[in-house]
């Protein structure tokens, strides 16, 4: 017998490191045969799939409870053809015979004390498949005879003889050189050594153009290019499009689509980038790249001035993030967006969440982090910038960035009024870099910290500072802090008092008084932005009823709904003897609870507010009906919502807010297929959108109206609506759909010539889409008639 063995471990190295697949070839009586062994530490099932052919010609299926990290490229050998499917998170490996094959379980180690049974197990840690031409080697087709009971072999330690070749020499197992290159590339990618990884990938593909790792190598190439060179968009697009075409069902498709979207964004081809981002969201909503795609769309919306939609996309992306890394990326970009809107507290909160949950995020790319710190510093987020710098300086391996951050820390803390930390940061820099030319300036700025604060009571404050320094952590220093804070409070320097919070303790009456003084001063100026900064810093509000109403409105308008709820708590109940105040708080409770998603609480408040406002003719509160309507929608109370919509239509017939009400009703009627009602609601939406020059529900509404008109055989009116839609600003794909719809209507009218013209206009639009394909097919059908 001649036996030759090849090791196929590399084929499955991306599944589980412990899965082992080996393939042997041999001859017996001048007939070739092959032995395939599949081993796994955990038992798994293999079976012959039922079919109409002989059992030896049927495909074998093995199911391993694992998910490959990268794709598996099908392999063909002389006797077997491998392919796979992912079904419910499990790896289904199929072995199709090219000639004949037979499956055997090898469940036990025959060198140990074992029981041998006749039953064929359904699960085993080891399976063997024999591929042969006519007759299975070394075995006969005779059915075994005998009793079916276990046999115990005591001390069955048989000698172990390794496989021998034709010259009776031990077989040498060989592993492909492309496998070695692949493992080296994988290691380089994990170390983020993208330049070296690219060089190795190029060399490997040149040396092994048909390597089984081609798919993974091109994927690594895409990732590396996107990381190291922002001017390689054309290469990324070319490789990415080819990759998608060759491996359309691979688990890494969303990642490649995301890289393509980013590449198109880099060359400012935004419509194309949006196509790939939206494709990820629609086709792979549960993939980690779906929230990242929403983030990219939010960034683009920001750049076009669509701030409201951008905020929604950022929030959705953040809440839907699949892992802590993508959540950190989204949070950072969202924070940048909030800073540009001057919502500094929101931005700080987002960055603080990264620092708390995933601080190592800032050490992954130190150069990028330093640019982020510079942006935050320019926007006066000194404390947040310092917090990032503090962590990075202790954990980064980039010594150049580390030195620069340590130098900046003293200034950042000083500007943040954190003088003790500034002092410590300065001392640490002098200790770590005593010979650096910048050490002299660090020493000078550290000496000046003591004299940063000035004022009419300067001498007293300097004296208090001296006591604090000379007698730290004593009753004397604590008293000095209190006296110093009192001076600031008397001089109405409330922010300076707050800078001392760490020393005065958060619950200090002076701190609470300063915060409330600031809140009142900003409320008097109707400066909600600054009032909110301090409303967030306390829960001990020293405000009268009118100030609480004003404070609530400030928080609500900034979407700080939880804090607004804490102010409103119990106010409606306490105002039971004052209808005006009670109504004012019910109205606010309803709207705030809706924003918090507490629809049941919102419904109770909204019902009372709507009833009281209509009975007392307080028209300024009538619009609480919209809140009640959408509360009912969210709890799926369609009957009451429909009834309420009639009331809203009477009160707000031509109000812009009715557009969303009609859109909700349209969606319900669409599901019920009530064509007449669809036409009514759709026309109402179109009329209001025209009135207020908005296109929020275009072209969705227009297409629903057109379809309803077609269903009710109002073809001329449907054609009119299509032409009206074509006059509006819609995307090229939507224009294709409109021309396809127009051609279909004209075809129903037996206007073949006009229909052909419409289909041709659809085809002439220079983008590819499903509608273009339909137009092409429709035109071909008409041409053949």
C-alpha cells in the first residue's frame, strides 16, 4: 500500500484553533483511495444526507457549533468537494463525493481501557470519511454477525506505529508556505503594523496568486489601506468592489461596504457613500457596522446643515452600537457634533462615558487622540481634555506623544482651575524630563499658580492660600477654604466658588447657594444654555414656582428630560387649588414623559391637560393633543388615536404638525388596504407639505397616493400625480421609480409610445438600481409586442 498525507489545517485555521482536518491519499490493489479525518475537542454530528442515489454517492454533512472569524474558501480534491453554509450560527460543512465515500465514527482512543459497542454514535469527537473508486479498501461488504453488548479491553495499550511511506519511512507532513505568510500577516494586523502588513500581503499575492487565503488577504489589504493612507480611496474602491463581487455572502461584507462608504466620502462622492451606508443599515441591521454607518450619515447630515436629522442618527447609532469599540467611536463623533452646536455639557458627558467604560480607546491611535485633545482645548473643555491626557500619558507607548501630553497637562489643569492638579502635573514633567528645553517654562508657570486669582480682597485670598499650602488637610486649611469661598460669594463671583467645590465638598451650603444664584441670574436673562449648565449640577433647587417653570422649559428644550422630570415632580399635585398652575404643569408633564418613553404616565397627564384646556378655553395648551395622539400610537391604541385625530383636525386643520398625524394614519390605512382613505390622508400630507415647503414624507406619500389611484382605476389622476412628483426634488433612483410608474400607467392606458418614452427616460438616468432593471425589462416587453 502506498500512502501519502497532506495537512489541511490551514484551510480551517479561522474557525476554531482546535478543529483539525487531515487528508491522506493511498493505493490498495492499484486502486486509489483517500482518508479524511475530522477532529474537534467537543463532540459534533456527522451524517449522510438522505437522497435517491446510492448511500455511497450521497453528500455527508458535519455540524460544528462555531462561527469562522473569516470566510472559508471551497476546496476540491480528487475524491472530495468541500463547501459550507452558516445556519443559525453553526458551521455546516458538506463533503460531496466525486466518486464514492463512506462515513465512520471514531469515538474513542483504542489505546485506553474502553468499552466497544456495536451501536453507531450520532456524536463523536472524531469522524473518518473514506473516499474510494469501486470498492472500499481493506474492508468487505459482509454484514457483521454477533451479539450486541459492550466488550471491555483491559490495559489495551497497543504499540503505536506512525504512518510510513512507500520506502517504509515516516511520513513528513508539509504545510503551505502561503499559510505561513497568512499567519504572519494576521499577526502584523493585530499589532496594527499596517505598512509591513501591506508589503507582506503584496509579496504573498504575487508569489501565491491562487492561495486559499486570497479573500482574507484582500480584506486585510482594504483595512490596512484605510488605516495608513487617506489618499488611497481609488485603490480601496477598486479592491472593495471586486471583493464584494467575488464574496457576496461572506460575513465580512458589511465591513467592506463600510470601507467603501468611507472611501467614497473621502473623495466627496456623498451620494455613492450614502448608498453603501444605507445598504448596511437595511441589509445588515444587526451587524456592528450598521450603527457606524448611521454615524457616518449623521456626519454628512451635519455638513449639509440638517442638524435635527443628524442628532437623531447619532442617538440611534449610539444606542444601537454592538460593541464598546464602535460605541466609543460613535460617542466621540457625537461629542464633536454637540460641541459644534455649543452643547458642551452633552459633549462632556459623552466623552466621560468613553473615559469610564473604555479609556484604552484613546491609547489605540495616539496621534489621533492628540488631535482630538487639541480640538477640545480650542473649545475650552480643559478639564475633559486633561482627563484624556492624564490616562494617555500613563498608558501610551508612543514616547513622543507622551512627552507632549505631559507638557500640556499643567496648562490644561490650570485653565480648568484645577491648580493642585496643575501643580502635580508640572512637578511630574520636571521629574520625568529634567533636561528637556521646555522644563524651564514649566517651572515658571508652576511658580505663577499661586497668583492666578486677583480681586479687591487679593491680600486676604493670598493669605488663605498660604495657610492652605502650609497646613494641608487640617481644620485651619478647611476654614481658609470657607473664608475664601465666602469672599467670592460676597463679590458675586459664583463660578469661582464652584471652582472650589472639591475643597468645599459638593454638599457645602456655599456651593449650593452659588449654583442657585447662577441659575437665577441666567433665568432672569432668559439664557437657558448657561442656566442648564448649573441646573445639572444640583438637585437642591432654591427657586420659586415661576422660576421652576422656566427652569423646566430650559431643560426640556435641551432634551435634558430626566433632570426636567426631577423639577416637575409633585408640582401638578401641589397646584391642585390653582387651575392655571396645575394645567401648566400637566401640560409639561405630558410632553416630558413622552420624551422619556413613559407613554402611560404621559397619557394620564395629557388627557387631563387636554380636557382642562378645552373646558377653560386655554388654547395655548391645545397642542398637548399631539402628545396624546403619539402616546396612543406608541401603545398601539388605534381606536382612541383615530378618534382623537378628528379632534386634532378640527383644532389644527392647517397646522404643520398635522403632517405627522396624517402620515401615521396613512401607514395604518396602507396596512388595511383602504384605497379611498389612503388617497385622503396622502393628499392632506401633500397639501400641508406644499403649504409649509417641506418634503419630510416625499416621495413616500406621493407613491402611496399614485398606487391608490391606480388601484381605484383613476389613471389620469395618477398620471397627473406622477408628473407633479417629477417636478419635485427627489433622488435619481426615486426619479427612475417615478418614470417606471408613469410608463406602467401609460401601458395600462394602451399608450405604448408614451410608455416606451417613459421607460427610456428611466433607463437614461446614469445610476444602476432595481427600478432601472425593471424599466429595461418593461421596454423589452413592449418592443417585442
